[in-house]
């Protein structure tokens, strides 16, 4: 494992001598625009290993993406290698259709201590709820980013991440999401505590999410990538491209359905992904990702 090889993978050519917020943010932004959030391994008959070298090989050498336990585990190695003070944290992702959080942890994120402040670094959420910058760990303060306004709310030691949503201009309404989700003004994203975690604590979660019949990642094939001005996502056969804040606090959304014979080309052109095995798209869950 070589940090320079990782920097080449994310096309980062900046300095990394200073342990400051600007450097960390720059590396982070390069990561999310180069490395997709994806679970395609599950739908290619491959298993997702919770192993740092396997993750490095997959993301850096094979130029694939990964889900939270791959992206953020790799990012923890990158930041620690550079000298940052990094702690693994665990979260529970909000399910809007059920208006609840799961009983067990299902998300890995990072806390970085820097110059007397704490930051949450999460490069493994994907879709339209992906942070574009590290967020300072303070409660009740709006932190505007390109995707929208994010904020933390802390209650009795539990932290909640939420995002204020913009209006959307959907170019082809027939394929858009449900009215309930469209009418949301603010979406809860996940909750977490500041209890330090070890990677071993995520083994059960890593196995469950790729095998349980009701897991979102089993019922949907997902690939999303942040772009210079928005995000693109392929969920099942539906390709959604969003341009953030294209006018008057409104996001521009374009949706189209990809035919099976276009799938390989779409993954390569839109996400720079080439798969080793046959990919079978799936979208049987009604849960919304936007």
C-alpha cells in the first residue's frame, strides 16, 4: 500500500505536508469525485471483504468504488498515514419510509481531531446526502455545502446529521420519486455517538448488509459518484443526474432508464468502472435514496 499510488488514483496533486483543514478537505473532495459509492460486488457474485489491503486493491488498483466500510476505512488509513488523529465511529442510517433508525449500527464514519476542533469525515454515504467537506462537530449550526445545508443536532450524547433539501426541477416527471419524499424540507441522514469503534465491530454489519434478504444493498444495485457540480447515480436501471443549485436554490434533476445492453458502457463512461464479472442490476426495494 502506497500513499502516492492512492493520490494518483484520486488525481490529487496538491501538497500533503501540512496537517490542516484545507489539505484534508482537498484530499476528501478528490476522493468523492474519483471513487464511487457502490455495492456492485453483491450483484456480481463477489463478497465485500472488511480487510484494508483487499479494499486498497479494489479501490486503488482495480479502480472500483465501495460502500461506507470500504471508502471510510481506506480514508482512515490515508489520513492516519499523513499524520491526522483519526477515530472510527458507528452510525445508524435513518429510513424515511419507516420514520425510524435501525436497532444495529449500519454505517462507518470518521472523527478527526485537528487544531483543537473535531470534524466528521464521511466519504462513504453517496447519493445526494454525501458530504462534500469535513463537518465541524458542533450542534445546531448550519454548515452550507454545495449539495445543500447540513447540520448536526446533539441530544443527550447522541448526534443527528440532517440535510436541508432544495426544491427540484425534474425534467421527466414520470420517473421521479414519490410525492412524500419530494415534499420533505429537511431529511434526517443518520445518528451516531462519539464512542470510539474498532473495525472488528463492523464485521457483523458488513456480512449482514450483503446477505440479508431485506437489506437495501441486496434489494438495490447502487453506484453513485459526486461530480464537479452535482451527483450521478445508477440505481437498478435508473440513471439520475443532479446539478446542484443550478438556479434559485433549485437542483436540476434528469432521469433516464438504462437498457441492459447499455449497462457496461454506462458504468464505464459515467463512473469509470469496469467489472470483472457479470453484473445483474436489481431494484426491488421501495425505499428512496433521494
